[in-house]
């Protein structure tokens, strides 16, 4: 499991608290309890879509929900590397029937495509082998049937999609998902591109929960002042410094530039 899974590696960090806030916002918006399937997408690569997906799924699992994270980016999926599981068999194998072998035997049951993670209550379906026709697989009746079966076994389904401006995969999935979250990056995502994505999602009948603005520059002092465990007293400020702080972790995952707005 990589260090970028911050809500598991450092649950007391301000970033982890922000993810819990995002989870709470989703729960409040989902008052009807009908939105079990959430698609996470972005405009272009590099905006933090997979990072947000993995950490959001983990926060729901930490809250006692039975969660599955589906990596639907069959072109360049990376959730298997974040959680340290086998890349195959996965979604593409389940939908196409290609490469459906495990330990020399043909895979016939859905649970053979699903792997457990080190996080309690959180399972994962990786992207699987790279197919020649990802869009066609996602647009198939088999994909809809797969989601229906998974809904019976899990409280929450988080789907890590593809960037909307590059391929149509995520636009196809917005019709199957109950709602969509769009991840953007501070001073990287252009407003016109975001507007195109939002328009595209609504045009195909998809629903949008909101937009996550990622990689906002905020220094450590400001985090400490805004974090609800912090205090203005000198005594508590010293105690705050006793919390584990891994500078290399923050630098590796660009967390010093991350924040969220809804």
C-alpha cells in the first residue's frame, strides 16, 4: 500500500479530515440513500482523480460502510498499485471474458474478480488487462448487470473513471452511476474545459454531486491553525507538533498543495 493513501497512513492529518468532510457532504446530499454508485472523473490526467477515489473509498470504509472501489480506467488504471494488489483479473476480464483464468482454472464467479485490501470493509476490482475496446465494454449490458449485482453486496460503490476530455469512457459511465464527482487542479484545470465536462455529463443524463478542487497551495502553518484539533494556546501548539509529520510523505504526494472546495 502506497503512502498516498493518506487517510489510512495518517488518519489524524488535516488532509484526512478534509476527506472525512467530503464524505460527510456526500452523505448529507444523499438524503434519499439512493446514490450508492459514485463516479470520480476529471478533465485531464494529473488532477488527482485516482488519489481522491482511493482515499474517498477508504473514508467510507472507515465509517463502517461495505465499500468496493472499481478501477474503470482500463487504459491506464493504477488502483492496483496504490493498494498493492494483483492487477488481474479485473474489470476488463469480467466484461470481456478474456483472460479469465486464475491458477490455471477458468474464472466463473464474480468474487474471483474482486480482491480484498488491507483496509477493513474495502474491496477492490482492478482495471484488469488492457482491452482494445474499453468504451464498448463499459457501454455494454454486461456492465449494467455487473453494477446491479455489486449493489446487492455493497453499501457504496466508488468508480475511478477516465479523464473526460480524452476519452468517452467516463461519460458512458455517468449514465450508469448514481452521481459523479469531478476532480480539478488549482491553476491547471481551465474553466472552459471544466464547463465542457459538466455540460457533457448533463447532456448524457448524468448527475453531478460537485467539484473537488485539488492542489491548492496551503502551507503547514495554515493547516495547523485551521485544523480543529489545533489551539491558539502555546501549550497545545507544542502538543500539536508531537503528532507524526512525515515531510517526505507530503512532498511525494504533493499534499502540501492539496485542498478541497465544494
